[in-house]
C-alpha cells in the first residue's frame, strides 16, 4: 500500500480501493469540479464512518497539493501517506465528549493511541491550523471534518480561513451517505457489492463570511445545515 501511495498518489489509490468496496454515486456540478481542480479551496465534510477520508479522496481531482486535517495518531503508519496529513490532536476532546469506541480503547491500551496534555494539544493544533492556512495561501486544497460528536463545529475551520488573510479561498461542502460505523465490513472481499454504493454530493463553491474564526465557523455550520436539508 505504501509503495502504491508513493507511485500513484492518494487519489488514485483511494479510487481503486473504494471501487472494491462497492463504488460511489457522485453528485457534483461542473463549476464545483473546476474549483476543486484549480483553486485554493477548503472542503468541509461530514464524517459518519471510518472509510470517509478515502471515499472523499476518491472523488477529488488528482492534484499534488491535497491535505487532509486528520487525527495525529495516523502519522507514521505509512510514510507516503504522511505528506497528505496535517495532524490535529483530539484525544482530550474525545475523552471529554465520551466518544471513545471499544476499538479505540483497545488501541490505547496497546499504546497505539497517544494522548498529550491538554495545553500541549492546544499548542500543536494552533500550529497545524497555521500550517493549513499556509497551504491555502499557496493555492492548495485542504479537507477538514469540523463536526464534534454533539453536532457542533469546532472553530478550527474558521481560524484556518481567517489565517489566509486577503487571499480568495472558497469552500465546498461534501455530504457522505451510506457510510457508518459498520462500513469496515466492506473490507471483507465481496461485502461491498452486498452493502451497495456509497453516496457523496458536493455543494457549489461559496465564500465564507465573518471577521473572526468563530464568526466564520458559525456561518459555515449554518450553510452546511441548509445543505444537508436539501437532501432530505
């Protein structure tokens, strides 16, 4: 897998895997596809299942400047994956919100999930948000999953956009469906065909409004709720 990532890139590897897992029905306008291909852009997405990053990556244009804001515990697993990741440190939030799964509890006991002091997590997260802003200033594409377990959005997405300054950066929202906590069963050969195709739809590109990180986050969360209602 690591060799394939180095040779083909994340998008092509994700497309191959997701097709094996049952494939995806995609709804995306030509305008959105053009923006995702050429622009400095942020993609905000829901995150109902563990396979979501690959589902999303499989439906992005192939470009060399894609970054995923992701759990820091993914770093170091595959060296050719690391270059796509901007780490965030969320273990204190997970414990505070009481959303650690049995699998995560086991991994933590095995030493595969590491938790830092809350102040250190905060410091490193601020560094990561700054790094994401710099990626956008250079014209990159950054994917972020801003929703917490209780439904509200973390403000990181707003601070990331606020940190870009005057550079024009638009936002595309993505909604993934047919993905859930049981999606890992698709890793069993043939199971994906029985479980049906994933679904993903993308919004039209929009410009975030607000002067502060918190204001931008509130604006985007409200727009995302409106976007979700369109599919109900």
